[in-house]
C-alpha cells in the first residue's frame, strides 16, 4: 500500500465532525485561503479534501454542505475533469519522487487566473511534504500573497517535514485514526462477504480503515506473516540475517518496515503492560510475550527509532540489501541480549 490513499466518495463517519466544522467555517466566512490536512495514511484525508472541493463548486449543495453529485460541476469533479480543481502530486518520472519547483510554479501561476466556471479555484498538493526545498519556498511566496478566489489544500502524512513558515500560513486540520469501535462496523458494512478477520486487518493497518479495506483479498496479509516469521527466526537464531535480507530485496521495503514497526511496538507494549489488550499483531501474542521478556526495553526503543529512520530512507534510492542487513543483524544481536542495560 502506498502512502497515497484512495479517494472514497462515500461519507466516512469518523470524518463527519471535521466536515461539519469545515462547512460551518466556510458558511461563516472563516475558511482560510490555505488548509493543511494532516494525519496518517488511510484515514480519508484526500476524501475529505475532494469532498470539500466538490461542495465548494456544487451549484446545489445540501444543507450540511454535501455536494449533490448531479449538477454539471459535480459531474465534472467526479469525472476528474473540472477545470477549477487541480491536484499536484510527485513527478512519477523524477528521481526520489519529489514534487519539483517547476510543478509548483506552474500551479502557483493558476492562482492569478480567473475561475473557469464559478468564482473559486481549488489547488491541492499531496503529499505536501514531498516538495523539495526550492519548490516549498516557491509555494511560500504565493501563500504570503493569497488571492481570495483560490483555496489551497495541502495534504500531508508528516507535516513536520514542511517548514514552519508554510505551516503557519495554513489553517491546520489534524486528523487521527478513528476508534476501533467506529472503524470496525464501517469496515464490516463495506465487505460483509469478507472471509478475512477484519479486526485483525484493522490492527495490521494500524487503525487506518481505508488501508484495511484495501488489504481484503490482497497478498499483503500472507506477506506480513512471512515477514514476521523470518524476523522471529532471525531473533531466535534459526535464520541467517544476511539470507533473509537477500530474500526481502524483492519485497516492498515500506511494507516490510511497517511490519517491523508493528512488531517492535508490540514488544514495547508487552514490556510495559504484559496483559495489554491492544496489539498490532494480536495473533502473535505468544511469540511476542516470550521475546518481550528477553529484550532490554531501552535498547528496544532505540531499535524502533532505527526502523523509523529506515522508513524515511525508502523514499530515496537506497541499497535495500544493505538496509535490511543492517536492521536484521542488529535485531539478531538485540534479541540475544547483546544490547543489555540500554547500551
């Protein structure tokens, strides 16, 4: 699963409170010229941004602001052809998947143009943190001189990677993963025919309902089990870290690292509260409990930070073999107690 979450036209119940606040702000003239929607992948940030854009262009919105889906403007938005809605994403042909300065400058030039159909243009950037420094600086100059007929919507999983000057010029809307008690019924409603354990999928998706939905019927669950089995075997000394790293070269590094994050977080949860009810891998409680008793918590925390750093590197061109070797060799040593007493 990529960081780009799918657009979901259906209302997402956990976003309704945020939607009501946004529409109320628009109705009262309090909606800023630039919004920053931030939060984890798979919770509906893009869906919310697209719903707002469509509602602002709809000629017959409902009382709560929901777009009608029937007027010509709604049909253009739904078809992805509305001339006043532009979405900027990383250049697929560019190295590193960055959003380049030329892309941002071209988008900024639209701010001064008159809307084609209505009175408002909506310009989206996602994920906004992928703008390179020069591109971000170009956007900043535009945000400093806003135009009333343009609404900027920046969508980000990690707003800390945006400069403080850009963040300060946006109206912040921070979204979080919904409670399991709200997300799980929605997931079951979407796929009542699913034979997979949806509660487990939601845990594996770290609570992100749209990611869990996309995982149904995919090979991701089986791959996750294989990754965890290999990780446990390395920790127990039953498999060679270098051999496992070689096998992992052909897998999506983001998914491998996500599985490792869940595993190590579960170890830390069990070390803090052996009877904790929440685990990312509840089906692995037995193996997790056994390992949690043998690993130094401080060293485990540092190892988790190492994995987080590795996740930041997968967006760049890296040697996956060396990356995985480094993580697995360190994990083997950690599991054997060679980083005891926090060293």
